[in-house]
C-alpha cells in the first residue's frame, strides 16, 4: 500500500506532505529500497527499540511542522519528539463479505 488513512487525512486538511524517503535512516532506508511503491509516507513497520529509534531519526531528519500518526498503536508513548503529533483514528464498519473472506483466511 503506497499510503494509508494518515496521508488521506493530511491531504483532506491541506497539509504539505514531506517525502520522507530522502530522510530515511536504518530500517526505513531499507524499507524504501525494498518497497518502492511506498511514497512520501513513513509507514509503521514495527516497534523494536531499533525500529523506533530509526523512526524517530527519520522524522527528525525530515524536519516536519507536525506528524500525522494513523497506526492503531499509540506511538506518542514510544516517540519523544518535539514535533506536534496528530493521531488519526478510524474504525471499520461491519461487513459480511469481509468477514467471510477473513474467516476463510484464518480457518
């Protein structure tokens, strides 16, 4: 997925999106190299100490005015950055077709 709900929310509020690929370090640098379809956004890839450190470094190097977080995990508790953070929350409406597909996958 090249972007998610955080990107959509930021665009809906006329935010300027910074292309984070140029600022990536560590795990994020490798991620952008391996997954070329990911553009501009910084995806949440995991929450190990190194991944969080690389995420923080990538954000700091990008020097944004603010960060839009749209991952279900509250990264504000894991990141200590001096940039304002806006969290995007979302819910999925129940959907019978999706439920059937999901049950097939996990059965």
